C-alpha cells in the first residue's frame, strides 16, 4: 500500500503545477475577460431596461396626447356644431320674422282690398238703386205718355 500512496503522492505533486496553472489561468481569464464581459452585459441590461422604461413613458405620453387631441377634436366639433346651430336658428328666426311681416302685410292688403270692395259694392248698390228708380220713373213716363201709333194695336190697361 505504501507504493500506492507513494504513486498518489507523485501524482499530486505533478498535478500541483497544473492546478496552479489552471488557477492562474482562471484568475487571468476572470479579471481580463469575464468581469468586463459581465460588466458589459449588466450595462446592456440596464440600458435595455432604461430604454424599455423610456419607451413605456413615451407610449404613455403619446396616449395622453392622443386623448387630449381627441378631447380637443370633440370640443372643436361641438363648437362648430353649436355655431352652425346658432346660425341655423338665426336664419330660421329671420325667416319666421320675414314670413310674419309678409303675412301681416298681406293681411293688411287683403283687409284694405275687402274694405275697398265693400265700399265699391255699397257705392254700386246705391248707384243702382238711384239709377233703377230713375229708369223706373222714365219707363213709366214713356209708357204712359206715348200715343198709340196709327195702325198699331192699342194698349190695354190691366
């Protein structure tokens, strides 16, 4: 067994320089390669998170601006519709006033025409009564004063 222990001892003695070389190589690689690589990866992760947060903030700001734009658009539409409605009401009111005025004038003209026609009718009726009486008198006078013509049948009084 001593041989075996001795062989193991030699094996370990030969392995020590390799282990030291591996340890030095590990420390060298860690300090010159892995730490900068890990630092770069951590920085990249931080920048990615920062960019994501900035993108989320920009998206939220864009949504807020879109909401503000929609609100302003709705207010502008409401304002335009209100102005249009006010103009339409104004035009309708003016039209109603014009129609009312025209109806008033037409009614006044109709009433004036009715009064003229009534006055003309009364004057014509009076004139006809006067003329009828004169004509009746004239007809009666001629009938009573006219001598019968010779050879004409006589008039008989009833």
